[in-house]
């Protein structure tokens, strides 16, 4: 004979559940709050790419410069992380990057390294292929005891099916900042390396421009999230307005690789700012047709100003093409006041990204009262030959600001 019928059992179970909830609520008073479980807002996934010993990194460092080998302290472990960010049109995007952890028991600072111009996905940091910037410079900095965040940017890695936001301030800075947020979440959930909460940022060429854009975004929008200690920017095109005026009105070296970069900027801005002009508006024939067919892969070996239409050039001089001029101006990152210690490295013989970009940035920042900005000129330095001076100078600078 059963003592309780099924309905009574059900009522009793409900009563017990209710009592449990009341007791749980009573225990969760303001004096004893329940800490909610925080979900990651940016980090999606992390996977191990590789591990390198101290000796392996040392061999790589000696190949770059024997001067760098003395800085090597440890081996590294490399992760590929994917994270949430926004594209320039506001659409949600899954982006990626490499996160390099030093094999050390000592608290480590983080450096966000923004890579220079790459033309294929194989060179993206999260692929960490031999010969790539991340596999050389990234491994080197990591083996010096730093945590390295190395964003791919939109257009590479997990977002390789999207057009790259080449030299576009908002696209680069947003992807880089959200990479840092994802790295912060990753580090919070692991115990192998302790982050000392200090952040440094650095980059050369497009990476120099991306670094300056990231620095400006952090200082203006995310200063409470990160303890930004120093910024090292190498050979970036910070003054877009002056740069565009120069290549439109002056004779350049006419090197195909440089022309491809200038063309890339112009086509990127036309797309992102929805100017929607045909190539025939910007370029004379036969260049307009060739560019329409091949984009930035076209090879043009003459001064960039000679391939532009007179109509386009005149519209920039007299200000009638306001849409294009506004797009260029929206990407200036030279005329503001950084509060973070900042170094501008640039070769004065740079014929790819002209030296006046760093000079103009330095003068504008000093005029606005920037407390600690210095222009470090590499005498007779070209765009390529100034890289080693930038690397060694950056390491010395970061070490001195610990």
C-alpha cells in the first residue's frame, strides 16, 4: 500500500524546490553576493599552433641581426585565436590573430604588434608560416619574455574572404583593439603565464599606421581597459592628406610595388566610403582598364601622378571632390595629442612612405602639448633598411619604460 499518491508527490517536490529557492535567495543577500560566471565577450576559440625552444628562436634572431640574440631569454608557445569584431560597415565578423606566450615563470608584459603590408593570407600572423613577420619578429619578442598579440586584420586569417581594410583607420584599429580584448580574456582563463597588465604597442609600415590608429583609439575610447605604457610607430603614413597631395602632384620613383600600394589605398577608400567611382574617373587609359581587370595586381612602372586623369587631379586641387577628400581626411592620425610615451621611427631617405609623415606627426603632436613624443630619424634610411634600427630602438624604448 502506497503512502503518497503521485499528485501529492508532485506537490511535495514543488514545495521542496520552492523552499530551496527561498533559502538560496536568503543566502544571496547584499552582504554575501553570488558572483555571476562571466562569459567571454570577444574570444571565440584558441588552438595551439606550435612551440619553439630558446635555441630555435635564437637561430632565427641571429639570421635577422646578431645584435638581437643577446635579448633571447626563453622558448615560446604560439596560439591561434579567433574573436568577435566589427567590419567597417558595422557587420559582425570573426577575426583572428596569433598569441605568443613566453615559457617563463616571471610576470610578463604584453606587446601588440601590428604587421606590415602583406599580399597573401599565407603571411598572416595566425598562420605562423616560416619567413612571415610573426614567425620572425613575433617569435623574437616573445622569446624576450613578452606576451605577443599579433592581429591578422580584416581580410586575412579567419576573415580572409573579406576585402582587407588597407590603411583604413577605423577598420585596422577596431580589429586590433578587439584582438587585445580577446587576448585579455584568454590570459584570464589560463595559468601558464602571468600578465603584469602592462601593454606596449608597435608596428612598421602599415603596422606603424595601424599602431598609431590603435593608440589613438585606446587613449580616446578604451583607456580604462588597458594600462598602455608606450607606443613605437615605424614609417607609417600618418598624414594621409599630405601623402595624397604629394603622389597626385609630384613625381615619384615610379616603382611598381609602391604604385600598387598607393592604388590599394585609393581603391579601398572608394569601396569603404561608398564613393563608387569607375576606375576611368581616377585613371587614364590604358591604366583604367587594366586596373578594372586586375586591381592592385597591375604592374605600373611610372610616376603615379602620370596615370591619373586631369579631372580627378583638378577635383582634388579645387576641392570639388569632397567625398574623396573627406575619406582621406578621415584617415589622418597625425594631428592629435597622445598622452602615452610615443616614438616615431623613420628613415629620411624613405621613398615608399615619405619621411614627412613622421615629421608632420611629431610637429603636430608637440604643438598640441604631447608630453613625451620623439622623432627618431634613421639617417639615409630607406623603407627597408630602417627596419633593424626600428626593432632595436623599440626594444630599448620599451625596456626603459617598464
